[in-house]
């Protein structure tokens, strides 16, 4: 009987000690992903320019959610929408103005770089980590895009960023180094010196 009492006392002490142990939270190591911590605990993504964004559209995972961005920018004309879309309703996306491709791969494909592609590029410039590629596929023209944000700089008082843009598909396999500057909140424009 005393053995059972002794065992119960030990078990009770053990349970009490475990309940008093402090909980320790640790950030994941630099080489590991955050396992969704940010999405659960941080309501905003802080952009390159300091702006708070409520949605990263997959940029932090390395794949732009082109379909979601297309939904946000769908009704806009000419890509000149930046963060004006959906202010206050969590439907904002950074965007780059104009056709960034131009003579890069030909007029026809340059025109096929649509508003969703501009949104993926602009949001990558806002939220992309330096030297970490972000990819997406445009199902309408069959091209795969890869944008790798690089170092930043200032030009005429604007925050700017260098990046590489790679395009593959339909017999195209090109990459080029470009720069863009923030001209208004959430709106980037290709920089030409």
C-alpha cells in the first residue's frame, strides 16, 4: 500500500514540475521556412519601401499567385493601378507600370506581359527578398517568368531596386538585368539611366 502511495506522490510531483516549466518559443533557423508562423501571427507583410501589405500573393514562398493578382487587377486599364485597388478591403497589390519587356523579346510577347504579370513583378519588387527568385507562369502566353530582386539604390529621391528578369517558353530562354523605382505608393516604374 505504501508503495502505491509513494508512486502517486512521485507522479503528482512530476506533473506539478512539468506544469511549472516555462514555455520556450524559438524562431526557425535561418535555413528553414517559418512554417506559416507569419501568416498566423503577423497580419501584414512589410515591403521593401516600408509599406504594410495584407497579402503577399505567395511572394515569400517564391511563387507569385498570378491568378489571385489577376483577380485584384482585373478591372484596371493600362496597369496604372498600384496600391489604389481595393484600399481598405485587403485587395492591394504593388505593380510595375508599362511594358518592361519592349525589345527584349519582341513586340508581340512584350504586349503579352499583362497586368497580372506586372502585378507579380511589382509585388516581387516590394516583398521579394534579395537574391531569392520568385516565379510564375502566364497560361495565356505559355511563358515562365523568374524575377530575382537584387540590391537597392536611390535615384531622384525615389527608392529603387535592381533585379533580374528571366523568361522561358515558346522557344525563348532569355534573362536580363533591369532596375525599377517606386514612383508612388505601390507603383514601380522601370528605371532607365
